[in-house]
């Protein structure tokens, strides 16, 4: 597992407006954590295909169909960054890198005021 990998994940339980069910997520945790066998948690950001979510501003990062193995145009919801146990990541779909991962980084910085 590495930063930028896209997995199907079971993100239950959730509440309120949080993304639920089985959905794609992108791994954003540092690779040093991702490679540590005893480190069970992983930091991820959920991905949606909702056009409404795409209008959420600088924390909603668009990905084209095919990017990271996604079948449809999608939106990385950086304002919903969360931690999951690795057992909730069920299937590797693909990987996002380069400019797309840099855009996700920008969305995370905007969501957490890291500039």
C-alpha cells in the first residue's frame, strides 16, 4: 500500500453528511506509515461521483474517468479526510500520481489551512 493508491473501502459506520457504504478512497497517509506492518490505520479521503459534491470548492478535487482506475469522472472529498483500519480496504483499483496527487494535496491543504 502506498500514498495515492485507490481502493474500494467499507467506510461504515458514519453519520450525518459523511460518505457511507462501500466506495473508492485514496490513500493520503505518509508511505513510512503505510509500509509499517504493525501500523493498522491508514489515512484516506473518500471519492464520490456526485456532481453536487464537485461544487464544494477548493476541497473537492476532480479526477477524470480512468484516473486511478476509476470508471467515471469523480471527486476527491478532501474535506472528509478520515482514518480507517486497513481491513476496511477491500480491493486495489489503481493509483493516482503526478499532477492529480498534487491537486489532492492542495485540497487537503485548503481543508486544513496548512499553508
